[in-house]
């Protein structure tokens, strides 16, 4: 009985990963678009002191900019949001698939194969280079350098 309940809990946990609730208020919880797309009217259009348009033009421009940006975004996201979500989901699934089934196994295989080569290389270095450098060090160990200042 306890095993069946544990299995049921595991299935629920696995299901929750794909059907988790999303936050409809905070839609950028990790702040990935904090600096990129925060563009307001004041960021794009500004009138310096002494060059003001009519107040009615300024207010209408502000309202037109804000409303058109809002509705264009909503319209584009309604038309292209779901197809682009499919494209991005497919792309990231493809990247994950390649990484899991091709990249990591290739790297692991390479590391296993290079281990053999590194052992042979290390053996060759220790066999041929170590005696040579030891002999050179013994030859050069008796060299004395003396500096004299001639006037």
C-alpha cells in the first residue's frame, strides 16, 4: 500500500513539472527582459525646453504611442505567439537532444580515448626527456656566474 502511494506521488510530481501553474501577474520572474524592451514614450520622444508642441498634440501623441504599442504587441503575440512558442520549443528540444545524445557522449568518448594517449605520451616524456634534462641539470649545476665591475 505504501509503495503504491509513493508511486502515485512520484507520478504527480512528474506531471506537475509539465503542467505547473504560471504567474499571470509577474510574467518575467527572472528579469530576462529588464533592460531590453522597457520602452516608454519618454524614452523615445522628448521635447527640450523651448521647443514645445501644443499640449493637445503632446497628450494625443502620448496616448497614441502608448495605446498603439500596447495593441500592436497584443495583436502580434496573439498571431505569432503560439507558432513562435512551437518553434522555440522545437529548437530548445533539438538543442537538448543534441547535447544529451551527441555532444556529451562524444566528449566522454574523447576523454576515455585520450586517456590512453596521455599515458603513452607521459611514458615517453618520462623515458626520454627526464634523463636528458637530468643530465643537462648536472652539467649546468657547476656553472658559476660572477659579476665584476671594471672601472
